[in-house]
C-alpha cells in the first residue's frame, strides 16, 4: 500500500500543483481574515475533491486493469483512497489550526467551528463522491453527484426555511449533545461509505 500512497502523492504534486496551491491559498485566506472562514472551508473541500481527479487519471490510463495482476487486493486500493482522504483532511486542519493560533488567537470559538466544518464537509463530500466514482466511473459519476447535490441542497433549503428555528432552539439547549451526535453520524456515514466502496469494487468488472 505504500506504493499506492507514493504514486498518488507524486501525481498530486506533479499534475495538480496549481490546484494544490489554490486550495492552500483559500486555507490561508480564511485563516488571516477572521470574517471569511468560508474560504478555509471551501479550500478544504476543494482539496479533497482532487481524489476524484486522481481516480479519473487512473481510469483514462487503464492503470486499474493492471492492478489485478499485481500482489494487491482490490480492497487495498479503496483503503488507500479513503486513508489518503483522511490524511489530506487532517493535514489541512492542522495547518488551519496552527495558522489560526498565530493570526486569530483571540477568536478561538470561530476557529474551532470552522475547523469542525472543514472536517465535516470534507468527510461528507468524500463519503458521497467516492462510492459513486467507484460504481459509475468519474465521468458518469459526475452526473450522479450533481443529482445528489441538487437533492441535498433542496433538503438543506427545506430545513433552513421550515426547521431553522427548531434547530436553533435545540442548539441553545443541548448544543454539546447535538454536536457529538452530528460528529458520530458523519463518522458512521464515512465508515459505511468505505465499506460500500470496497463491496462495489470487489464485484466490479474492469
């Protein structure tokens, strides 16, 4: 599996250098400007979506077809993708927290909320996109992801318009419990996504 990590890191640094720098720029921008944490969250989300770009290159080069003759299990390839996603997300959050301690030491609450949003959105986006890419491929998967995003946005708008006041009251009363529940739910969704991707890929014809 070390070889898989080396290959993907090499591809990221060589083929997507401009995108990496752009994502890091957004992270730094969201750190040094206290009222623009959105940019840090966007940078983290953008960074993790590069995993889909790596998968697209593997498909175009037919590299995955050669993996079946290598001493690799199919689940090892999926495990590497998910572990790489977690590593990239963790590295970005550590970078965000370090820079925030330097530039935004008086705004700890906002920093923690932004960091939590970065983790949550990155893991949720990966949990949705990775199984879709494994099942349909990155080209067809893009259309499926757009449909899923439209549904999620619609649900979000419904919640904001009709359940916003209820959620706000619940947060005021039991915020720690709700946050812990949300964190557990995201971890559960990510884990189920991981298992689903392994199951799909082990049965897929390449």
